[in-house]
C-alpha cells in the first residue's frame, strides 16, 4: 500500500509539472506549428489516460473478499462519505424535530431532548447497517473480529457500553431530567445535559461536574425537584430566658410572612423546640419554591438571610434579646479570698 501511494503521488506530480510546462510554452510562443500542437494534444491524452487508468485500478483494488463479496477501495470511500453525510443530515433532522416538539406540540425541553437523542441513535444504527450492506461487509465479519479481540478490548469497552446503556435508561426512566436540582456525593447542582455517556451538572458554585451515567444509577442521588420544586428550610432562633414566648412566636410569624418568596401553602410553622442551656430555642420552618429563586442554592440561602435580618430588627424594636452563650462561675473555698491591689510605679 505504501508503494502504491508513493507511485500515485509521483504520477500526479509529474503530470502537473508537464501541464504547467506546456501551458507556459503556449503563453511564451505565439507561433506553434500544427504538428507541435498535435504532439502536445497527444501527450495530454496519454497522460490523462494513464492517470485515469491508475485511479480506476486503485478504486477497484480488492482489499478483502468476504463470503464472495469483494470489498474495494471505492466501496470503502463511498461508505465513509455516506456515513459522514448521514450523520450530518440526521443531526440537523433531530434538532429540527426537537424544535417542532417544543414549539408546536408544547413538549417540555427535557422530554424533547430525550426524544431527539433516542431517535438520533436509532437512525445512527440504521445508517451503519445500510453502509455495511452497501460496502458488502456482513455482520458475521464483526462477530469473528469481536471474538478474536474480545480479550484485548473487552474490559475497556465494558465501561463504555455500561455508560451508554445507563444513559438510555436515564432518558427513558426520566427520574433525572434536564433542569432537575440534584445532590450527588455531597455536591448540589442543576442537571444541564444527559448524554449517551455522561451527565453534566452545574453546581451552585457555577462549576461543571461531569459524571458517568453508570454512577448515577449505582450511587445514591437526591433529586430535590423530582415530584415538585418546593423545598423546606429551617431557621433556628434562641432568646433569653424570661422572654415572652408568645410574643416571640408572633414576631417570627410576622418576619416570615413579610417575605414574598416564602410560600403561603404549606404555611410556615413556628415550634418552641427546647429549653436550651443558654436560650429558649425556636425553630422556624418555611417552604420555598425553587423556580421562583432561579433554582439556585445561593438565592435560597439569601431568603433565609433576609428573614434573619428581619427577625433581628423586630426583636430590637420589641426589646427581645437574642441569647448568646453565658457561664456563671461559682468559687467554693474554705476561707475568704485575699484580694491585693498593687500600684505600679
């Protein structure tokens, strides 16, 4: 094969050099005889015939014969072109289909993307089968190669196929969809893409986490927005002993109800949690809808911060003191303590 490539390149270079030389001869000489022109024309025809013959031989060169079907260089080239063109057409076709599903049939974006990917892979399988049939390559050929190379590539391809099948399961099962807020291995974020091999999650720190699809099926995943997008949050407040607890409850409810991002249903709940070591402990339970906070954990924490600011303001206005750790020190001695005051000079 290397020798034929070199010979083919040398023939093309020599032919180009001859054509360029002949062209300049025509330009530099205005008086060309009929015999000379006829000779040059004959040389052109011979060169074109030689190149055409060589290309035809290379195009029809038989690489291998499988079950009586010869596989030539020409079939391989055409099959490759069909594969590239088919991939491009199917990609554009499925993208347009996704747009039509969203705009005309009012599909959710994640459902439209799932339909797009499943259709794309089905068309890809049909395209590969068509190209193999066109090239005359039977499927038994891959069975033989697969059996011979199974030991070498089996372990490497096992992970690839595992992730691919896991991706199809995620697309069809739809327990994890694009736009869901999930927590994986302590990392929280929004699902940006569910592909054939991996899933991309945008964390709340604006980082992209790429996870193999198989890990999402094998490990524990918390989906914050599987059934709905309402989250329950809690705020702890401690006040001094002796504070009017009913007044504290009223002020906590007022602070929560004044915030426009706190859901009215379910209603906020105020619990007198415990008699702590240094304070009377209250717990405020609120519900926040993620779609109203941009599905951002930072904005949800901002809601909690706003409520804490308002609680501190209301407590100051009503002379209620937020508790802080205190310790009483009792000294028991057999005799009074001796206190000396020294004046430094």
